[in-house]
C-alpha cells in the first residue's frame, strides 16, 4: 500500500497512526508494561520515542504492528484495525525490529528483497521494479549479489532497512535503526525517511537515547513507568 497523501481541501484525512488508551500487561506482573497510551501521527509526521531499556518501547511497536494485541484500548493505521482486514493493515506497515533477525545466511541481497516483496504481497508485475528501486535507493548495487554471511553488520542493517521500505507502507516503525550503521548508512536512512514523509507517510523511531533521528521531528516522546510523556 502506498503511503496516503494528505487531502486537498474538505475534511482532513484520518491519522496515519492512532493509538487510543492502550494498555498491555504481562502475566504474573503486578504493573502493566504500558498504561493508557495515546499517540497520534498525521501524514508526513515523524515521532522519536526514547526510554530506558526494558521500559516497553519494543512492546509498543509490536502492538502497533499487530504482532500482539492490547489488553485495553485500540490502534488504527490509516483507519484500519489489525483484527479487521488484517491483510490491508499489514500492508500499511513497515517494521524494522532491533537486532539482526529476518535474514538468511546463504541468500543474496537481491534474493532477500525479492523474497520480502512476495511476503509483503507486492503485485507480481511490480516486484522486479521494486527490488531494483530498493537496491538503488539504499545504495546496495555493489552488494546485490553478495550473501548475507559475507557482509558486515552495517551492510546487513542496510538490507533490513531496504526491506522495511520496499512495499511503500504508510507507517514505518523503526526499533534502534541506526545500530551498526556508518555515517553513509545513517544518511541513506534519513534520506529514505524524508522521502517517505514527503509522500505523506509517517514514522516512529525508537531508541534508548543518543542523538535521535538526525532530522526534524514533530513529536519527542519518552516512556516512563508505563506512561508516555512529551520530551523536549
């Protein structure tokens, strides 16, 4: 699904992301990991979410991605709910998880991108063009035929980022995306985010702290004690 463009005139479009009073509690834990979370992102907006390790940032991303369900509250992406029209919901989201998961040692960069295009339900007639577009966009041309087990951590991270953007989702969810990236890789990532925002897409960048996304953000947020706070 291509990121929605803001409507010209008339009623404004629905938020790209709307999180309403979301609570999540793990079994046998007294306090919820997330409590009454509210978050709204409109077209073209980027939010930076920080917080200590283990505070619930990844849990929030997993909830928004539809991987787990909240105990209370609701989440919509482009007006869609995860438990209704799940295919369209998943096509609207690009999730970059933390770490180095989702890659296969003996598959090449091009094979990974083609495989992901199939999983993301990109139309067969568009797959090759999307793969080549991603290779160029994330400067992977010199690596396109190389296997994952013959690449550095930073190169692998760039491939994972390319997979996240490949199907042109409306909402990008990034869990510590700058890990292992050099300056060039960070610049490529920021450029992709800016292009995504320019087309009306939104993004949520999560990291424990540091210098942040390296570009302008509309919302600076912090998770503390299960609650969400504005953070300047």
